[in-house]
């Protein structure tokens, strides 16, 4: 830093004589270097404290949403310190796909439950706030509910749906490939996942298979292509729970061996209510984005602009002083 300051002072003293383009470029490059250095130094100086605060914040949120409020026995398959990893990973993404949809009310005209869509929307809005492209994917039977949640007075999130497996064809396969070609993180929240027999079950082991699209294909293919995946669930039968399937089977969850999902994800947030997990992830994404400083380049250029303005003022003042001195010397 001292070397940069010496160079800065040296160039400042001769700034009134700047005539050549090369000198101006070197001066601007120096300012850019100083701005970038300052940004990096600010990050480093406060980075350790900010990261510690971020970890404590995530751990506190995680403990809260992981309480077994419903008495399902989720404490047997909770993984600690996943939230901070999820927040950091998503905050660094450019395009995120969110999967949701759990039509467990199979006797109703609208089978989609209220858990899932609000949490998905919270995550999507956190992504949008950081400039991350995001879309939500669900089943045809759940589309109306998810779409209603995704359209608000001040926001709009892209929602797309897929037909059930029985109607799956080459068009759907191409859509899956097209999605995977653009995304760099797939998040599944309260999304029904297949058991070991390939069918989808409610917590009471009722079969929902005819209603569901095999959206777990996105997660499976993403993992094969080293695209990061995150699962959020509260019962053991959601996508992502394959990461702790043995723990679920050995837990107090009813019908665990039958309903436990076989699809794992890279990160897994087990929580009391999936929506709560979605809200916690949204907070973690926002906090991680602030630490990562996704707009740091813009801030650096702002510093460059300020430096240029200060130098311009310095030059003007110097010129005025020289003129006054000449006038006093000649005329007085």
C-alpha cells in the first residue's frame, strides 16, 4: 500500500503536466489498482468478523427451524451446519432452479398442500435480490397454487409445470436437458421424492404417484453433471432425504422404510416445517450475498470515480494557485 501511495503522490505532483495518453492510462490504472486494493483490504479487515457473524446467524436460524415441533422424530436425521453452506453456494450461483410440489391431499380437487410454495417463493425472491436468475418447477396439478404464490404486487417469478410420469415423453426429456444446460444450482423444497420402489408416498404411506412428475430427474442429472443440489424437507419423504435414508429408516418416523426418499442432494436442511426452512435459506442467501459483495466491482469503480474527481479538483486548485502566484509576482 505504501508503494501505491508513493506512486500516487509522484503522479499527483506531475498531474498538471499530463499530456500523453500513456501517462493518463497509467494514472487511471493506478487509481483502479488502489480502489481494488481498498476493496480487498476492507473485505479482509472485516471479513473474518463478518464470516463468524454469518456462521453464528445461520446456526441460530438452523437450530430454530430444526426443532421437532410436530414430534415426527426428525432429530434423528438432522445434519448440522448445512444452512451456512447452502447460503454461500446459492449466493454464488447465476441461475437457480427450484422444485416444489407435494399433492398429499389426494382426496381434494386441489391436492397441493400449503407447505412448499411460500418457502420456494421466499428463496426465489432472495435470489432475485442478488441478480440471480430463478425459476420454479412443479407438477401440472400443483401449478395453480404455486403460480398464485409466485405473483405478487411487487414481484413476479417464473413458474413452469410438468405432466405426470404417465404422460412423460421426448418433449419433457428435452425440457429437462434445456434446464440443466443453464442452471448451476438446483433447490428442492418440500418436493415429494420416490421411495426405494420408485413410488411417491404421503407421511401416511398413501400413494401419490399418478399425480406427480418425475422432477427428481433434474436433481439426479444435476449431480451427474456436478451441478450443486440442495434439499429441504420435514418428514423424510422429500427429495434430498436420500442423504440420510438409513437414519430415517432407523428413526421414529412412521412407515419410514416405505416412504423414505432415495434421492440425495449435496446439501440437506431437515426442518420442522419446510416453509420455515425456505425462509431460513432465503435469509442465509441474503446474508451470504452481502458478505460476498456481488456488487464489489461497481463499488470499486465508484472509488475510482471519486479518486478521479479529487485529482481533478487538486489540479484545478493547483492551477489557480500557480496563476495567483504568477500574478502576485508579476503585478505586485
